[in-house]
C-alpha cells in the first residue's frame, strides 16, 4: 500500500508520539524513518552522552520510561525506550527510508523515497531541528595538522590526537565533553554566549520538579514568560562544580567567543589566545529541508513558518521543533503534548 491518510516523516520521539495518537484515532498512516533501527539517532551520538532530564520527564504518551524515575538515562536507554515504544504500540514504521522529495499533487501530497512513491492527504514533518552540523567559517583557516570534529561525528577521546583540545560551543554537550576531556588533557572551553549553570538536583529532588511547579516547562511561547524564556540561552544543567574545580586546577580554561584560528593558534573575543592540537565543534546544527518542494512553509532562513506546528499550507504540519509551544517541546517528555494537540487538528 502506498496511499495513506497521514504520512509522518521522521521516526524519532516526535514521530512516534504522533503515531500513538494517530493509531488511537484509527487513522491510516505510516512513519518514515531513515535509520535502519528505531532510536539510532540517539545511538549515533557520542559515547558518554547522558540526558539532563530524569527518566520521569522522558515519557512519551501511554508508556513510562523504564527505570528509577529520578535517575538520568544515557543515550542507549533513550534509544531502547523509543524502540520499545514503537514495538509496544505496534506502530507502522518504515525503516531505512530516506525522503528525497515532498511535493503537492493537486490537493494531496507525494513523498518520493529511494524506492517508492507514497501519497497522503496529510503530511507531518517530524524530523526535528537537528539536520546539518554547523561549523563556523573560522574553521577554514585551520592548520591541516589540527584534528577537528563536530559533535555529530565525535564518539570518544580516542578520535583525538595528543595535545590540548579547544571545545567551541556553550551548550550542554560542549560542557559535558569539555569536563570529561579535562580529566586527561588540557582543555580550552570557548563559550560564545554567557550561560547560567543550574544544578541537576536541589535538596535531593530533580530541578525539573521545581521548574514544573513554577510553570517554566509549560509556559506557552505566546505568553510573556514564554517569550522571555525562549529569548534567553538555554542553561547548562549540572557541571558547575566540575567546571569551577577544573578551572581552579588549570585543567580547564574558560574563554570567550572564538574569533579566528590561524594555524594552531586560536584568538578569542577577550583578547586571549591558545595553541591547540584538536578542535571539537559543539556548535549545533542548522535545519535542512532541501527535499521540501512545497512553497510558503519556510522563512528566508529555511526555518518552518508555523503556529503550534500548523502551517499556512492546509494539511502540512511540523512536529518536534524547539519552542513549538513550550520549553518542553524540545524535550522527549514534552513533545507528546504537541503530538496530541496536532493529532486533534489534522
């Protein structure tokens, strides 16, 4: 069969959560996933990745995340949970399927994959925001002897060569990797923007319990609080104590934004310099919808134009975007609310 009510592009947490909602409504649908195994988008991340949200905040609709609720799962736990979820609800996932083009044919949609043409009345793009690794232009002037990696391809320290490493990027992944590497070698941690460090636990309870109670997770983007939160850089959860201690011993050196790299010498906005043998780009990703051939759904920067995932093109929606509705939209445990809402509006 290649004709559906709904085609969901992307079989990560967003697509699976929507699949749960669509199955409850007895819709004729399929989920297209480019990886050959559910959860591989998590399995392919760096080896030591640990989520900063406890298990109790990582549930998708209808099935709890296994394990002790207050503990932090690793990437394998997250991947296995998604696979368990899809199997538990017997969701129709077409694995190893890459979408090459999404277009409109009359009032319907045509999805071209590497092996077939699929048609649907409605399409939901649930590929998330993390598509193409972003590496700053300053990388072009690196000495070719420098070993450079983006976090998308970084697995562990064995990929690096001997000598100091510069970690560029102020998010949670950059902080976690910088702290880990500083246990074995000299690390320069370049933070392009100031970030607050928040503890993972306060008085033995997850900080997300307090954030939930204060409405920080559920404040809609359209509200004053939501606007204020969405315009501020995300905090780094944990690592404050480690960063402070490693900085005191000199194993980890905090610097400002990296301005240029000439040969092996990096220059920073605070006027300091550092000589490095490795650079790890923890600089995030950019959206890439090159396969999307439907006009009026992306802005001039290639980002989706939507309200709570719903676009101006009838029957074409997005799911799994940061701040799609709330801060929780970007979390595994928050995307389910967006999925349930979207399912009601398809």
